[in-house]
C-alpha cells in the first residue's frame, strides 16, 4: 500500500552543498530534486533567503532537519520548531524529514544525532513530539533511521520492531537511509537484508545513499566516498519492493568532481527504471 498517495514521485536527486552550486545549475536536467539541510539556512538572513528562492525557482526542495530532537523526553524547542516551520513555508515542499534520534537532553545540546532506546517509552516520546511538530508544520513528515556506535541499554524490542511501531504510532512515512542500514549491520553484526525484510516497506517514501570510511574495524557514516556495492544492492532491493518517491545521494566530505556525482545519480535512475520496465 502506498502510505503517502498524495506525495508525487520526485525521482533521483542530491543533497544540496554550496561548493557544487554552479555545476548543479549547469546540469539541471540530470538532477530531479534537491534535499536542503534546514540548519544550513537558519542563521543566514537575507543571503540564505535569496539562495532558497534561487534553488526553489529551479528545483523541488525537500527540507531535511538535523536538530529538532524528536526523541527528547522533555519535548521540543518551540523556538527552533518555529524557525524550521519558516523554512518549510518558504520552499513549500511535498514533505519534509527529520531523524529518529535526540540531540538535546535536559536543555543540553549534544551536537550529534544520538540513538533512542528501543522502548515503548521512547516511542511515546517521539509520537508526542511528532504531533507537536504537526500542529506547527502542516506538511507530511517522514522519519529517518540513523547509525549508532552502541545500542542504548534497556531495549524492549529489535530495531526493526521499533521502527514499525514508530510508523504505526506517528503515521509518518520513512526516509530509509540504506547506507545507515548497511553501516549498522556491519558494526553490530546483523543481516541487513533480513532487517530490511522486517521493516514496514509500504511506509518508505525516500531513500538516502552514499559511501563512508573505515576507522579500524568500524565503518563510519561519513558521507565521504562513492557508494559501495553492498549499498547499491540494498538500494536496488528497496526500489523493487517499496513505493519510493525519491532517492537522494548524500555527499558531504571529499567532494569529488561533479561528474562523479552525476554518474551515481544516473546509476540509481537506471536501476529504478529497469525495475519498472
């Protein structure tokens, strides 16, 4: 079942990064849409507004949040939520996204995405916060799985069960980061395909993909290299089984020549088209 029937199919795009803005406009026909990081535009004033208008005039934009801290038990920072809402209103997207994580505890900003314990209490907290966000931002919200170096203690269910229950409780679609899924499977020793099969595939709206780097025996989700074969395999499997509306390549470090980014976008688009033919 298509969980978000009113969301249009967007195609294959890339996370917007300022260093390749010129190349992006020179290759507009090969980039179907852009994902913008909300936090990159919050404190830039008129300059940021001008850039948003320029991008929105040429691409569909999907705002992607980093610091709303939907998993915080003490609730949301309403001032921050209002600023996110302002960005969403400016670009008028078909949906926006945030992470299944918390970045703030007891009003202390942690500076990174921290995993939630796989518990009923955590599901209640994120569900309450999603409802608060919905009252301010009347645009569909989808939620992203994150990587974690350690699983929080006190788990009452598996990660797949946790994600299923979040989808059921919030009514949100999923932004499935297949790189995060693969990274966690490597670092925590589980079968990525088995977990994929246990996820609510019908709820998947968007995908993220990219390559990371190794730090000893640990795979780091650094968004710093070309997509590895294992992630391409997972991406292909999801595109074959889920009602995906958009696919985004995330690249933040070691930015390659833009032609290499286009090659990855073309490969993803070709995979998707071949699965549908």
